[in-house]
């Protein structure tokens, strides 16, 4: 029996993006510094085996996996400065998650943040 709860914010995700895996490890290269006028997108993800989908359903937008992915993205974005004279702003642009039983229960979450560097 497959049970599934899958949720994604309206608007969908954006590409291209820089991948950020569990623990804040980059999946592919990410910029060392962001130039003024640039706005790279970072996508973080997490996958976990769970006992059940309690707390990971359609109404659980701030579930533990989303929180973990957001913390990983924060760690990475804290380490990427804007070029001198620019101001950095960060905005979440998309999040999605699912929990299903197909053999073991598995939960997945993805979050995308856009980093913008602009002159104040």
C-alpha cells in the first residue's frame, strides 16, 4: 500500500540552481562571492527514513525536514559574501516535501532560496 502526501508551493522551482545536500555540503560548485546585480538560486534537499508520516503531511509546511534543509541553506549562504559595496538579501522562493510508504517510509524535502546582491 502506498500512502503519499506531497506538497509544493505555487510558482514552482527555478533553474538553474546550485545544489546543497544534507549538512550544507554543496552538490556542484557554488560561487565564492556574488557580484552586484546577480541573484543565484540555491536548492537544498533532505531525505530521511521515518516511522510514519506524522508531522510531514500536506499542512505541515514547517516540518522537521524543511527546518533541516533551511538550516543547511543558511549555513551555505552565510559563507557566500556579496562583492564589496553590495547588500545581500535572501528570500525563500519555493519549498516542497513528500512522505510515502513504498517499502520503508521515506520523507523528502526541498527548499530553494534566492540570494540577491544589489547596491544599497
